[in-house]
């Protein structure tokens, strides 16, 4: 169908929606390279008109699958009709299965119309692939007629005829006599508009109109050539929107309850030991029996002990504990393991439930992957953010230490002043270093432990300067001032470079997020179309290649925009 034909259809559909009775549900099914439901049967005429206005004429024509989709979407209840706008050609099935496959799909479409007892009104367009015979067979199978759309007036007349047919329909309810089954002829006599009429129909009193299921998968067209009828469960109704949100909130609530139940565990032995050491710093409150947390339950403690056993033999445990320490999270390795297991379980359940109407196993896989990766990513983010705060405040801390030394304080007294007056996280880290010195550690070693704990090269340089000064002598205050000035210049240069590379980083973020966002939006708006990526062999190959290319692109862009200072 050409662009002018689409414009004609939009105008004719607008008049058709006005003429159709208000209680008649109208939907839109489009077909191009694939077929799918754009709007399910609804009385909202604005939604239908908006969908028709968005149709574009390009691509192939999956006519036979489109007809089958329309029949399945109409269901089995009430009087059902299809207004089919097509040239009769199906270029998709001929390419996929040859003449034999095309004939099989045509037969399946006609069988669906016949068994579903769906009326078909056909508006035939002319094109190089036109096949009037197919359209006539559709009309015959559906008990309708074929109108040739040679111009705008013909299209309008065809839609008017379809509207009059719908408006003139009358629902008649009859009680089936006892014992009467099978195919029966029903005759209705009456008077309409002052004129008598007689209507005859053959009814199957032993069955209802079935939904004809096809053996092949059906996908939704991204930009179709036309639609004639109804919809699938792809509706964007409020219930479809709020149900996943309600389920998500339910699982979030369960997750919060689990976290609350394990809260005593997360503030257990290690936190008590750290708090005891920190109590030796100034301004710290020592724990007592009144402020102590409740003891963890036996079940939670057993789970944590099991996690400790699993984590004890892993090489990554030391790195995980370093990140927990850097992020200032009071968790042991076993507690972190339990938290990650809970995240995997909750993520898998949420993904499974959200995609139950589609492919729940894909949702389960995506939820498990998200639950496995997100805790580690969040932990790295928290650790990196706290380390950056430490690096940002460190020059001011060194200047405060130098000022205290110049005022006559000793090094330990200067560290006391830092622990009291410096902003977080430096106050807590230097307080821990001071606590180590009070239980016998050398001050240089305690500061070195702080540098390792925060993974701070600047702190290592400052500690090295302090160690050298203590060994060879000199003015430590001047040394710390010089070190602080160097760190400030280095920080200024780093920020300058970061500002210059901001555009590249933003471009990288957009390029990384764009494919993911398009995938999520396509899954929400046109799931049948995008599901080909994991339901067909070619789609799986494309998905694997796309993921590999995405990973390579992420590493490449990361190295481009990452500049070490």
C-alpha cells in the first residue's frame, strides 16, 4: 500500500469509528515483515485512531499470520468481525517456506476464520503483489464481501458499509431445547423499521467458536502496512501496568522483612570488635549492656556460619572484605554471602513473575543475573565513593596536622585533633589509626594500614614522608605542608582532566545505556517482535554477537575516557 493509500485509510477509519456503535469494541492488527496486535479490542476510539495514524507503509507483508492473529485476539464471545485492508499478497511466507509454506499458512488462515465463525469485510487495494483470489477466499470463509478501493470514495464507501453492517446487527438469545444438539437450522421472523424480515442461520449447538492455535510463533510488526481488527494480551490497560508494580512492591516488602530479620546478624561480632577499638578514640561511647543489640536467632546464625565456611576458602574473600571495610559496612564474609544469596533469590522471583505472561524463564534468568551482579556493583560504588571523599579531604587533614605540629603538638596529639575535628571519613579512619597506636602499633605502621584500607596513593605518600622524617629528622610540619600543596595541585589537575573528558564519558554512558533502554522499551511495547532475539536460532546468534560487541565497546570506551593523573 502506498503512502497515499495509508492517508486515505486514516481518514476513512476516523469516519468509521464515528459511525460504529459506541458499545462495539474495535482493535488494530498490523502486518509487515511480522504481524502483531497494536491495539486490543476496546471502546476507546482515541487509542484506535492514534494507532492507525502511526501506521507506515514499508517492509514485507505477513498477511496470513495477521489474519490468524486477529482471529485469536477476537476470542470466542459475541459477534466478531474483521475489516481487512490488503492487496491479498503475502511476501513473507513465500520467502520463508516457498509455495508449499505459503499454501499451508493460507489454509491455516482460512481454517481460523471458518472455525472461529468470524465475519470478514475486505477492502482490496491494488499493488504489484495484489491477489484478489486470496481476498475473495477470506471474504467467503468469513461470510463477508470484497470492496475494491480504487480511490478515496471507494475506501470510504467500504468502511461505511462495514459500519452499517455492525450497526444493523442484533443479538438474539434463544434457549436450546432439551436434547437438541449438533448442527441445526434456526429461522428468525420479525419486523424491523415497519418491514417484516426472515433470517436463517445454521448453528452448532454442541460447541462454541474455538480459538485456532497455530504451530508457529507470531511476532508483532514494528511498522506495518495495515490492520483490520483486534488485539492480544499486549494491552497497556491499567491492570497490566499496576499488576507488575504490585508484585514488585510485594517482593520488595518481603526483601525488607528479610533484611530486618537479619539486622541483628549484620551488627554482630565484628561490629562489636570494631566498636570496642574505636571506643579508645576521643568522643566515642563505649558499648554497655543497655545499648547492646539483641542476639541473632539460631537460624540466621547458622546461615551466617555456613556462609563463613563457604567464603573462607575463596580467593575473592580478602578483596570482598577490603571493599566492605573501605565502604564502612559492618558485615562479615558470611553475612555478605547470605545477602547475595537473598538478592539472587529475590531477583529471580521478581523477574519470573514480571514476565509470566511472556516468557517467565527469560525473566528468571535476567532476575538471577541482576541479583548476582547488583550487590557487587553497589558495594564497589559505595567503596569508591567513600575513598574519593577521603582523597578529597586528605589535603585539608594534612594542613590541620601541620598546623597542630607548628603549634607545638606532638604527632600523636595532632592525630587526636584530626580525629576530633576532621570531616568524615578521615575522622573515623584516623581515629582507628590512633587506636592502633594506643595498643602498641607504630604510628607509621598505623597510617600505612589506613592507606591500605582506603587504597589511597596520596595517603601512602604522606605516610612515606612521615616515616622518612622520623628516621632522618627535619621539620615535619613543613614536609606535610609541601605534601598537602602537591596533593591539592594533583587534585586540581585531575579535576581539570575530568572536566575535559566529561563529554567523552557522557557519550560512553549514553552509548552503553541506549541498547539496554531500547531493549526494555521494545519488550514493553512490542514484545512479540523483540522476542525473536531469544526464540530463534538467528536471534540467539545475533544476541550473543551483540553482547560480545557491547562488552568490547564498553572496555574500549572506558580506556578512551579514563586518564590517569
